[in-house]
C-alpha cells in the first residue's frame, strides 16, 4: 500500500509523521518544495505531483479554495487508477471532493484539528458511499498511531457560524433521536472498538440526555468539545464527568461574534 501526500503544511505534515509510525511507503509533494525537508527528516520519498497522485491512498492537504483546480488537473490520472482520496479541507464535503475529481472515487474526509504529530491527537472522519468497509478499516488502522477518538456529533448547534466546517452536521436535519440509554450504548460500543476517548461535539443543548449517559464514569477520558458559551451552572453539572474541555475561543469582539456567529 502506497500513500501520497499533496501538500505538506501543518495538517498534512502532522498526518505524514503519524503515518510513518506504521509505514515508510509514502510519497510527499508540494508546490513550494518545502516538503522536501520533511521527506528527508521522515526518510520517505519526495517526488512530483503525478507520483503522489498515483499512489493507492492520496491525502489532499491543499487549501479549500485550491482544491477544484488541483483535482481538475489530476482528474485523468485519478479516473484511470481510482485511488482512495483523503481530504483535510475544511468546508468541502466528501461528495464535493468526489465530484471535483470526476466522480466514482471513494473519499474519506478527516478533521485532524487536534495536533497528531506526537501521537496524542485525534482524527474524526466521515466518508462517501464508495469507500468500502475494507478501505475504511485499512485507513483507520494506518492512522491509528495518531490516536482513535470516539467522536459523537450532536446536531442543531446553537451557534450560527458562517464559516462552520461541520455545517452538514451542525445545521442540517441529520442524525436520529436517541435516549440516554442508547447514548450510553454508543459510548460503550466506541470504546469496545478501540476509542481512546469520547469526544462530545457541540453537546450542550442536549445536556439533559447526556448527563445520565455519563454515569457511571466512563473508563476513557471524556472530551467536551463546545462553542465556549456555556454557563457556570452547566459546567458545575459536568464536574466529575468530563476530563478535558475543548472550547472554541473565536472572538474578542462582540460585534464580530454577532455578525459571524449570531452570538
């Protein structure tokens, strides 16, 4: 299995470092040539764009605004050998990535928004319908040195951020109703499948359902991944149940907060 990285910035570089703990069959490329130093440090190959795009698994570490042009350029090659595309671009869905590449390609979208270079981070992911269970498990295993997080997303985020990278989950009518017992079963199933923590994403508006699901204390750390607008009373209810708080510090300007997030 060969892994290609197109773009070796903070995200791409961190993922490449984590992947090197599992394999060195990796090809790096970037526009600036700065990835050459990273390749030397990791002991992997630095090559041209087509060599990286010709790998079995292709990690797309370019900025969202440059993704369409890149994939249009690579489309003939990608359509010929049908690799799995792994996107790190915020705001672009797996379906959009697939269409930009000409359609018919398996896509995994990962969110390495916590540092993974030291093996203590987490990677949340989603996929399109063309990514097989075998391909999914192979990628999860390859990326496991970066950490495995049991991320549970709660829909209907009360913030209305214009730039939300999870808009398909936070604002769209997705997900399914579930009670506290069902939620506890989800946590326990994730842990049984190797999750090293339970990451609650935009959870506060479901707190009455979540609190019973966190008792008794889970055997792995619980991460409270929130918008940062929680009341003191809410935080007191979470005492002893949450181990790590991951609030967003978005604004120091109230007018900007109201304009961009309705906060």
